[in-house]
């Protein structure tokens, strides 16, 4: 995936670049990449087509920038939730409850933009496959400390933590797809409750 081309210096921009990216992120999130046209981008941003091109490049370059920006924000959110959740298995349960609140309110009901885009574009649009891989890798890094808390001190097993981490990341990605597919709050709640039940079975490792 090529980066956005260096744009020539000219007159100062008459629009807030970050505000435009917010608007276009919401548009792509709602409609998906393939169903979003350049006309849609112009209408949503209220910026002339030539100015969009000169600032952000092609639709592909713009979307890649939006995904990178979203990934950074998503990881900041995950880090904040982990910090708020606290230690131990109770901390994992607290994380799940914080996550519940994030999903059933606001745009997260549309699922994760990176998961949605990976599902939509993998195998059809070259260059975007790496975003799904990068997202899962970053998610594992943010959640490793949280998941390793399920094991008692001095008994930590990297292999067990890795297995649980794989399960947790897959759960989060699957939950995103479920939300995107129109699940209501009750269905989302049942999926999260099921994960609570799974996490409770990990308590045995803390009693050895």
C-alpha cells in the first residue's frame, strides 16, 4: 500500500483536515469501502473533489489513512479499558463490562471498522489484507497483560496465556461481526455473558 503522495504547497486549506477525516470515517464505517463513491465523499466532507485529491490522494490512499488513524485510536481505547479494568480475573470481567458499554452505545454498534473492512476487502482489493493482520497483532499486544492476570503468580505459562489470548481476540473480532450484522443489545449481551462464563473457568489456575 503506497503512502499518500507529497502534495504541492499552495494556498492555506479552508477546512479542518481532522474534522473532515472524522466525517469520512463515519461514512466509510456506515457504507463500507466499495459502496462509498467519490461523490459520497465530496457530499459528506463538503470539500471540493480537487481539494480532497490534493489533500488525501486517491480514494484508496484516503481509506488507508483513515484505517491507520482508526487503528491508533482503537488501540488507545483498548489500553484505556485495560487500565480501568484493574488486576486479576476480576479485571478481565470488568474489561468485558466496559466493552459492553462501548458496544451498545454509539458507533460501535456498527462493529469495528478494521474488522468490517478486512471482511469486505480481503481477496478483492489488493493492499488491504495487512490491516486485519496488523489489527489482530496490536490487539494481542494490548491485551496480553490483561489475559496473563488469569494465572496465579509464579505459575504463568506462556502457552496457556497465548491460547487464551487467541480465544479472546477471536471473541472480540466475532463480537464485532455480530454487532455489524444487526445484533440487538440482548444478543450482544448474551455473547459477552458467555465470555464471562469462560473466564470464570480460568479461576482454577489461581488456586493451585
